[in-house]
C-alpha cells in the first residue's frame, strides 16, 4: 500500500524503524514520502538516510501519484483537518490515534508470532529429542518398554518389536499383560504381573530371572528389570522395563559349575593327598584323603598355611619344597618324611605350578601318595624273609644245639650244686649255667619265629601268670640285685589266652629290663582293666638306660636290639609276635637315660 507519512517527529522515526524491521506486515506499506516542515526532524533524517523521498508541504504529499494511504503522525487537529479537506478521493487517512492502535496491535501480533515461533521451535526440539530417544532405545540390544500408570505401553524399542512380533503402532496403548499372554510354555503374563505389582507397591527397581522354552524346544533365559520413574511429588508416572537374554551366560555358568563338580568328584575319588595353594601358601583346595591324613577338616584347613596346620619342622619342609617348585617353574618330584599328628608319614609327592590364562603362576598343586603303609609292608616282607631265613636256620641247628646244651646245662648245674658256697670256682659254674640258659632262649626264640605253634588258649587269670613268672626269675642270680615293685589289680577279668606264650612274652620283657639296668635297679609290674576297651593291661617298667628316640620305631623288629652289640634282637620281636597272635598290642614309652615302660594290652575275649 503506497503511503505518505506526515509528521516526522520521534513517533515517525519509531514508525519507520518498525517498518524497516518488517514489523508492520499487517499494513504492508510502501513509503512514497515523509513530510515535515522541519527538514531536520528525526523522521526526515532517518528517511533521507534510507533514500526515501522527503517533502516540506502536505499539499505536495497529497498530490503524489498512486497515493493510497496517508498516515498523520503530527498530533495536530489542524493538520489533520487540512488533510481531510484536500485528500484525493479514494485515499484513506489514518490519524495518529488509529496509528497508535495499530502500532500496539502490531506489538501484540509480533509477541504472539514470537511465542508461536518459540513454541514451534520447542515442539521441533521435542520431536528431535523424541526421535533421538527412540534411536537410542532402538540401539539398545535389550528389550525395552515404557509403561504408564495404567501399565499400558507408551514406548517400545526394536528389541521389543522383534520379540513380541508386533509393530509399535499395534502395541502402543495395550496392556503389557495382553501382549505377552500366550497359551504355550512361554506365557510370561503372570510373571510380569507379579513383577509390576512389586515395583508399584514398593517403588523400588526389581530384577528377576525368567526361563522359557521355545516351540523349537530350545531353552531361553532372560533377566527382566523393572524401574519406576517418579514426578516431583514422588508419584510413579512411568515404569521402564528391560529384558536381556542371558541364555549364553546361564549355559556358561552351568558348564563352569559342572566342570567344578567333575573336578571335585575326581579329586574326592583319588586315593591320595591333593592340595592346591595360592602364592602365599594358603590352602585353597583340600580333598577328603588329605583330611584323613592330616586329621583336620577341609573347612579348618582352607585359608590356612602349612605353618598353621603342621609343626615347625614339617611346615618348613613343605614350604621349602613349594618354593623350589615355584623357582623351577616346572614339575617337582620328591619324597618327604613328615611328622603328622605325632606319627611319621612317608609321602611321594609331585608338585607343579598352576598358571592363569595369561601364563602367570597363581598357585601350586601338590599330589602325594602316602607310602607309609607300603614301606611298612616292605619292612614286613623283609621281616618275613628274615623269619623264613631264621626258620631255615633254626630247623637246621635247633636239634643239633638242644642236646649238647641240655648236657652242658645238666652237668653245670650238678657242679654248681656240689660246689661249696665259698668255693672260688662256683662263680664260673654260675656263668656256665647262665650262658647255657641264654643259648637255650636264643634257640627257643628262633623256633618260635620259624615254627609258631598253635595257641593253646585257656581261660586264665593274668595275675597268676605274672606270679609264676616272678617266682622263677627271682631265684636266678642275675636278679638278686633287682627290686620288684608289683601292683596287681585283684578284680581283673579272666582272658582267653595261651598261658605259656603269655608267660614267655612277660619273661622276655623282664629279662629285657634286667639287661637294660645291667642287673641292678627296680622293675615295676602293674596290671589293670580298661572297661571301655574291654581289655587287660600289663605294664613293665624299668630304671635302665632307656631307648634313643630315633630307635623306638624299630625295637620290635627281628635282629634289631636296643642293647647294642650285647643283644641279638629277638626278645622284643617275640613279644610282639605273641601279643599280636592274641589280637593285642604292645606300646612303649622310653626316654634315654631314665628307663622304659612297656604296656601289653590284651582283649578279655577273642572267641
């Protein structure tokens, strides 16, 4: 619209600035001229700077060709009246009052347009954010679904569409229970109902594991998590539910557990000591046979070191062997003698370092076979072979020696009886008698080992056997300087045994005690009953030289003597043989220099 602006004051300048800024689009003016009698008025200067025509006469302005609109901004009624008198027909006039209204309306419209623009931009940003959120959800490999307060679907991702088999438009607004209600084994609707009820009741995230069997028969496992979302009033407005398939993890876990179970079954079945320790020497794995050997349960050993389990000497040896294995980095074979629960055990061990997936050593495994019993059997075999040799020897010499020994003994005893008490030769006769008796005992022991006779068991009272044995030895000259301290329990039960063999065993113990004291000292004999074991016990103690600790385990072996070169090593072996044939046992306690104590334990009945 071709316009002439009359009046170029500050209001005119403001009007022109709005026009230049495009804020008068509702008028759509085309400025033909700006009119004012003052050429320096603000509007005149602004117009000239913009290249617009300026005039000093209203008359000239009204004569402009094509004029369509006159805007009066002088604020003068006289000027406005003159414009109305001379304005050409068809040209509209807008005085300064109307202009002000349109001006204000323009501001309102501009503000509305600005707000509309802001809302449009905001809506565009929201749309972009929603699209970005959807892209993010679709990029998550897990199944994701957002539910409203009524547990109806608001938003889902591609993972949900894939597993549900329905598009977003078809599931939006539906109840998640309806989407997953199926007639096959994979119906999760009840599980989902429980899960959602728990989330909405407690307002806390909940995670559960669910399994399903597909129509193909393949088993699937899913980890489902429901997370509540709250508004500013802590009211639940949304629930975000995710489902992650963990079939591979479950399968791997099962395989790992199965491998661990097979490993445990294998080491439990091995009849040997198996242990695994870390680099600090702490036990991590202990099999049942180790518990049997060590005498401690697995729970007691796990987390402890050898120093916590064994005595210092044994622990030091184990730690030394472990360190040697770690130092070499390879297989280490050894045979060790360990003292466990006060007893020596011989172990043949193989150690090897354990490595992780990077090849770094993380522990040490030790597999040991207890050779103690095997060595005992080897010794028993040697002993058997020795006994067989003794038997062959005894069979050849016994009859040859017994007759001449009987003759020598008879004549020597006759000479001893005929000799006067003060005859110097009497001592020589006593030596002959004693040595001859010693030879007969040796032959008797040899025969006992080579041809053990069948036991002639009778019900006997052990105190009677001991009394008879004491009556016999007290008469011998070699016992004259020995005192006997005898304490026999009166109410002992009878035992079913061979009295002659028991007599021989007791006699050997007493003679052994005499020799250990060099025929001078005290021998104590005690009897007692053990009602718990249902046994009778006979204890023979002396005040002799004692037995070295390192020889205590061998004194019952044949040809092993506790008296050095003076003994022939069959007396105690014969004692053990006799007692074991009666299903009993022999125990010994001794300390070098303080004497020895032997205890024979016999069962009351072996019928």
